[in-house]
């Protein structure tokens, strides 16, 4: 009997040791199944992915204590500690779209990497962020990103560009899925009509990135990453209307064509056809628009699991602004002033991973932009074609993560203006190399170099250095330094010339701009015992420009003079982002930027026009789970900026006031597959005409019929024109659209 009990215990332990268990369950996101999520047991080789129905199974697990982790790109990872002892487990997870620092980013180094591991600071904004303030295009959605400001350049046609850290639009490169498709002439149009339902995330780099992306990535870049067909909803719709008469509709569809092909289709339609003149200058306060965009993305599943995808987009827009009595019968005439723009764009981009043992990616993009526009009686007919292709070799080698690439960019531009006597056509070949070195577990160094050849300017070298140091698991210090360049490209719509009487003067053969930048970034993650989480992200930067090409509005109020700056320009500043999550259900994203952007010309410091000294942004969200209600309060605040006046007698303010656009939204998601939202945009009803006698100079005489000039071409003050002005709508610093209500609905099926 004494031997029987130990024998039974030994037998029981032997059976228990041989017994294996199973964990299974489902992965959801906001109550809907999430396919292809990663599920694994930490520190083991056991794992799987959820199937198309969100289900997963992990089998043959020995008894013991484990940590199970569930992750998916663009979502906050979850993990649970479990004990397998007597029975199988059934566990389900509900992942939330991530607004923190755990996202996978590709923009900084041209390869997928966890944002925390990237030596280059990359800001990531998910669709959750975009939904906090619904907009009909990405251009407007960026108004709540710290250090990024959509700048309107014309009071009449409302076209514009994106400023990053105070630098003008030509210094910002916009990419779609990593391909440089939007630049120059097409910035505002390329950022319109991308269905928000198809956007996975938006990645932003502030500072030069020319060593990877070439010309125009001087001030920074914006990379719009579209969804993979496997992660998109089968059906997704989002539509809203406003009290001003705007209507916007997004539609997304996913279709599987057999087992090998997935097709993602998105469409956006926007219409605003309600002329409003609240400031009583007889000009439309907001441009009227009729726009449609169709996007398709094909993904092919290969036996080798290597990537193959092709995407395309068609965009058409008819927009006009002008005197309230204008209609298309006046287009191009001199009876009633109007600015009418017809825009047609085609875009194509693709990614093909070569069938080799080495990791070789062939990427390409092409954009064809055709514009037929008139500004009063001045026609502007322009064509722009941009072709881009690159082959990238990703080669890990011990502690080195090497990246080599060859690229070629084709630019074609032609228009009917006197500044373009012949079509501008150039092919710029490039080679680049990058070495990401893991020095220690806490230190990483990135070295990069790019060589471009432009037959107009010769060879251009752009080196790059990035250093990352993790003193602790919750602290990251990044130092980035490098150069950028921008080749001569005045072939953009200069609305101050096209819409007024200013004359464009190019005084010399322009040389490429060069920039030298250094950026210090510190990131701190802080967790508290009561469930609160804080992320602090601070950057200090300094950029020095030589050969800067900055339009001179000051020397002659009737001219815009372009020449290489005889001196230098600088951009310097500091920014802070705070991302906070509270146990109460409150989330806050706060940002502030202080900057000084100026130029030294003839021994004198001159502030750059339309550049604020300070700015702030915020996005506050409170979720009440019992009622399924969410409240979003978003806004921005901008300090004074110097404005383009038309002379010493111009009565308008030389600086803008401190101004703010604020919005509030209430969302209900208590019904399966549905979301209902409503709110108010521009709560304060702020418009730039407040405090100014007028915004558009001589709006009553848009063809300058009653303006007198002297022999030198200067305007002469008269009884009808006491301020010596000409018609000019370039005095613009804020949107001219007042308070409005909106109501929308979202529907999706996964």
C-alpha cells in the first residue's frame, strides 16, 4: 500500500505531462470580426492567425502559465496571462484602432517597422483620428495635426497647399502608398477625393527626407496608406450633409475574385452648389464644387506569399468661385468675374516583389493631371505628368539592415503662360543606400546617402544620419540630421498672379535649393497605477536654406519676383505632442508648436508671409459605453502671421489676429454595423473678414477698369481708389466658411 500511492501519483503526473490543451476563440474590432490578426504565445513558437471569420485555434499546448498576445497593424495589441491546467480555454479579443505609438510605419526607412523601433520619428494618424472631425477630403482633415496647416492660397477658387513647420507647400511631398504621386501643380487636387473609408493610416515626417524620396521632400512628407483588401470591410459607406448645403458620400467595396485575387473599390462624391455671401462683397465665400473620385486596388495572392498589388484612381472636379451673379456663360469673359477650374487626373501605382530569394521590390507610379481653368478673362491650361519607378533591395546582414535602391523620375509640364515658352521635360535618375545598424540593444544608427542627376543642375548628393537611444523601455531619444534639395519648379498655380494684376518676374536662371536640417526628438511613455497612460513627444529643429526660392511680394506690390535668395533662410522651432488616455474613458491628443521662419536679405531679417509664430491643436474624446455615445471636441489655434499687402496705403491689417477653428461631434454606435453622428463645425463662427474693412481688394472692380497707373506701372491713388489698390484675392489666411451643422451616417459589413 505504501508503494501504491507514490505509483498512482507518478502515473497521474506522467499522464498530465503528456496531456496537451487547446486555446481557441475570436478576434473582433468594435464588435466586428477581424480576420488575419496575429495570435501567439509569448516566448514560444506556438501561434496562428485568425481566419476570414475572425476565429483562431492554437493546439498541442503543454500545461503551464503563458502570455497570449493578439496584434494587428493599425490596432492596439492586447495580451492576457493564462494558466493551462485542467481544461481547454476559449478566449476572445476586441482590438481597438490604435492612436498610440505601437503602429507599423514604413515612411521613415522605406521598410515596415514598429514606430517605437524606427530611428526616424514618424507621426501616425489612423482612421479613428480622421473620424473625430469628418471632412470631405484629406486636405481639410490635416487641420488638426500639430505643426501641419492646410493653407488656402486664393479667396476665390480656394485652392491651396500643405505647410509643415511653417514651410510653404512646394516643400511638402505627398505620397500614396509610398509612391510620390502628388506634388507641384496637383497638391490640393491630389489630396481631394481619396475615400476616407479606404485609408489605413496617414504617416507624417517633419523635416527633410530627400535622401530617400528625392526632390520636394525638403520640409517634410505625408504618406497616405490605403487599406489592404484583407483588412477592408466588405461594404463601407459614410455620408454626411451640412447646413450650408454640402453633401459628401464615401463608398467602399471589397470583392474576392476566386482564392487568388482581392479587389478593393472606393468612390467619393462631393457636391456644394449653394452660393453664399455672408461678408457682402458680392463674391462667393466658399468655392462651389462638384467632384467625383474612383479608386481601385487589386491584390494578388501568390504561392510564394510575395507581394503583388496594383492600384489606380480617376478624379474629376468642376469648381468655381466669383461674383454671385456668375454662371458658365460668363466663363472666360470680362463682364462678370469668375474663376472656373476643370480638373481631370489619372493615377496608377503598383508594387511587385520579385520572385527571388533576396527581398527585391519593384515599385512604380504614374500621374496624369490635366487642367482647364480661367481666372476672369485669363485662361490657364496646364498638363502635368509624373512617372516614377524604383527597385529596392532589403538586405539584413548580422547587425546591419541594409537597403539599396535605384530610381528614376520623369516630369513633364506645359501650360499656356508666358513663363512657359516650351514644355518642361526632365528625367532624373537616382541611386540610394541606407544602413541601419543595431549598435546595442538600446542604440541604433542609420546612415543614408542618395545621388540624383539632373541635366539642368548636374549631380546632387543628399546624406542622412539618424541615431536612436533607448535609455529605458519608456524613453526614446532620436537625433536626425541631413540635407534636402528642391529642383527648380515654378510650374504651379501662382494664384496671386493668375487672379490679380501682379506680374510674375523671374530675374535669373534659378539654381536648386539646398537645406541642412538637424532635429532632436524625445519621446516618453508614462503609465500610472490607476490605468492612465501618457505619451509625451517633443521635437526641436533647425533648418538652414541656401539658394532659397521664395516669392518676393514686398519689393513691388504689383509683381511677384522669383530669384535665388542672396542670403539665407532658416526655420527653427519646438513642438510638443501629448497623447493621454484616462481610466474614465477620456482620451486627449494635445499639440503645440512655436516656430520662427525667416530669411536674411540685404542684411535684414524678414518674416516669411503666411507663417504663424505659434499654433496649437487638440482632439478630446469621451466615450460613455452604457449609452454607446462618444463626444469629440477638436480644434486649432494660430498666432499672428504676416500677410501680403498691396502697398503702404492698403488699409487691411499687416498681421492676422489670433484665430481658432473649433468643432464638436456626437456619435452613436449602439446598432450593429451602424454609426450615426452629428455636430457643429466652426463653433466660434470665425471668418477672416472680422476686423478688416475687406478681404478681397477692389472686389467691385475685378477687371481693374477704374484703376489708374503712372508711367512706371505703379497704381495712382484716385477718388475711386484712395488706397491705390488693384483687384487681389491673395489676402487669405483662414477658411472663409462660417458655422455650420452636419449630420452623417456610417454603415459597414466586414
